[in-house]
């Protein structure tokens, strides 16, 4: 039986968390209940199997457990699932302490309600607890548990043929220099032949047949730090986007790191775009006009959206009608100030994502490049020809061992294995699952380092929260792409035409708030996303059956740059002049100097020191109050 305390704990957490996070807790509770029931059934079955039939004096035949007929009492998977879910359900002290702090000291952000404060605390605790389990285990949670499909939504699954990966890879490869390929450090072209296929899902309103030549299509790339998540946990969010945009969405599961690091995700995203605009003839599917497509994504999916746009631009493919990003992850080096200043108002881990050592974090298992294999053969030949057995060296004997020796890869972010030699000569462990430390500044890894400064892209809508740690990345991206930063050189012929950008900054909102809450800020954000889709795709059904007059007006403008603030009540205010007036040229130069720092170690040390300072300050306040 499940202790009443555990049931109450799950109920309280579930009460304060909505949508995707609520689903996590409800699934945890159901998993515990199922395991408990199956364990009881197994125990009773085992007892019966040892009894005899009183009439025949013959042993009774064991009866299989109802829930899992093939499982034995010693099945370790039941215990593994139990421990996994119970470990990730937040304890009552997290909720209780948050409630106390909220009323005694006030929320970290001025406008946060108690529900918002608890939600952020629960997510932060969840991420902290998940660091104690392996990547494989947390990936299982984030990729297998999907949200239900709303009753008014029709879905259709699809699979992108693997030939489109090959086509996408052939377009991406010329965009990478020889030095870029060396920094990537693995044979990503081999991976496409053995990796799972690209699976996706169409969503549209029931009873609303759409013409792909006329209606909008949103290609959505989910977030999750490039190693977590699936399209299934975005169904509720995408359903609302479908409702207001009067179009459809196409979401995919791209390959995840660390098993499939950069550029696997970019290859999959570009492959899907090629599939949409040029489907295989045997499928009898109409191609979609690129002008009717909007590429969108949140967090890592937002960064992947920019990387895909850059690949489309640089390879000469027809551009989509527009792109939307929610809290895009543009800088994997974590260089800008808000990564430190907003630690206490966001749930992202202070010092990055980390997990227990496991095979997934052994980067030496990745496919080895051809030149590494040739080097291996040469080393082995030299070793075999050596006659001095007393002066022999232990040399790599497999592709994995050679790659491990060549790249000196660690087993994961802030891991405890082999240090990596950084650009500045210091030893530091690999800090991102998605790419080696030396590859973090590649433009398609961190789009903020685009060599063309993000010019020549389709219309963009960027949404971010003022309380999130990635806020400055959205601001820098917007000013750089539109060529509107202080001291900007107006001669842009070499880099391309400035990009038309709308930046929306939502007061006191954390990272990807659109998926966490149900409030006026979220409602305004989703309606603005839908309005952007309707406007940039010129959809004929854009304003049908919409009672809200605000939704019927044009959302996009002809201005190269638009910056709006959205307050907690959903009211929008144009703040372009204020932002540009307050942003000095000296501050912009400071941001650029931060981005130009060659090493990663100092950044990580700064983050750790800043977080420790904040914790010490909190403890000092607490001690003074109780003296």
C-alpha cells in the first residue's frame, strides 16, 4: 500500500502545477499506484503457487499476475520505475518552505502569485533531483509520457524518409569549415544510417479541411536543452496555437544529445523542412509553399530554429514566411549578464544540467571520424613493429578508445572523468551535452555567433521573460539581427539585409513561461504568436469567427525593429525608444567583449561564485531575522 503521506504530497504538488508539469506529477502518482498494485498481485500469486488444491492434493498451477503476466517477483524493472518516480516527486518541505518565504519575505519577482512561486520551486527541485539519476532515465521520463490530445483536435502521425537526412546533411556539410569539422569531433554523417527515423505529428482542428497551398503550417521544434523532451508534451500548447491561427502545426522528435550531438538536430530539422516543401511522390502529398511555413521553437528549440534558418539562408533554399522563438537559447557559452543576475527568478540550474555517469555520457562511443581510424591503424602498425617490449606504450585498440584519447572527452557536464583542454589552455570538463567546449561558438551551435550577424533571415518574433536567465540573449539577438544596436554601422551590404524583428518582453516571467502557467501573460503570448502566423503567411481564414477585434488587426509592422513590453495583466506597450535610449554603446561593447572571451572556465567559475554569493546572502538574511 502507498503511505497516505505520499498520496497527499502528490495531490498538493498536482494542485499547484498546470499542464505539462501537472502531468508529470499525475503520471508519477499513477506509476506508484500501478507498481504497488502489481507488487501485491505478484505476492499473492506467489503464495497461491505454493499451495495445493485441497480436493486433488495436487499443486495448483501458478496464475500469472493480471497487470504483467510475464513478470516474476524479482523483476527489477518494477522497483526501478518506482524509485525513479518517487525520487522525482517533490517533497512537502519544498512547497511548505516556498509558501512561508512567499508570505514572510515576498516572492522573488514582484508580480508572482503563490501558485507561480510554488511552480517555479517545484520545477527547480525537480531539475535538482534529476541530476542524481542518469541521462537515460530522465530521457525516458521526458520522451515517453505524452499529454493527451484535446477533443477538438485531429492528429496524424508521419515519418520523414531517411533520404531527407542525407539531402539535409549534403547541404549542411559545405557550411562547415575544416576547422569546424575538427571541433565537432565525431562522424555525424555515419549516425543518420543507424539512428531512429524522424517521427512527427500533424495537429489541426477537427472538421476543418485545410488546403496546404493556402493555410499556415507551423513547424515546431521542442525545447529541452537538446537532450530532453518530445512533441507529445506540447500538444496542449500547440492546440491553442491551432485554435487562434486557424492553421495547423507539424511537430517532430529530432535526435537528442548526448547520444546524437551537434549537428544531428540541425540535420533533422532541415530534413523535415525539405520534406514539407518537397514531399516524396509516392506519398501523394501536396508540397507546402515555403511562404506558408513558420518555423518555431522554445529554448533549445528556439536556438535550433535559428540554426535551421541560417542553414536555409546559406544553402540558398527558399525561406519560410517567418519564424517564432520562445526564450531562445542562443549562447551555449553563457556569457551575457542575465545568466547571473536572474538566477533567483528562474528555474534553470545555476551551474548547468548534469547527471549521474552512464553510457550515454561516454562521448568516446560516438562514431569515429575516418582520419581518426587511419591514425589508429598507423599507431597499431608502429606498435606491432616495435621490437623493444620494455619500452612499449599502451595504445588505443578500438575506434572508441582512439576517439577518447584524441578528444579527451569527459563523461558529461561538470563530470568526474577526463578533463578537456580548453582554448585558453585550462582544463575544464565538458559543459554541454550538445557540443564539445571548442565547438560552442560554432554559429549553428550558438546562433548568436552567426558570421552574418543573423541578417537576411525571414520575419522574426522573439518572446522572452524579463525574469529569465536567457533574457539578454534575446535582446542581443534582436538588436544584432535588426542592426539597431548602439553604434551600429548602417552599411550592411557585406552581411545582408537587416532582419525584421519583433521582440516581446514579458514582465516577471521565467524561462518558457508559455508552457508553465495559465494566466493573462500566457494568453497574450499565444494570441500574439497566432497573429504573427496569420500575418506573415497571409492566411485567408485569418480572422474568421474571431470575436476579439484585436486579433483581427494586423500584428506585424513594416518597421525593422519593434520592441514591446507585456505586463502581468497582458497589456502591451511599445518600449523601443526606451530600450534603445537606455542601452549605451559602452554597455553593448561590454556584452561583445564577454562574448569574445576565448575560454569557458572563467564563465563557469563566475556562475558558481555568483550563485554561492546569492545563497550566502539569503542565509545571512535568515540568520539576522532569527537573532
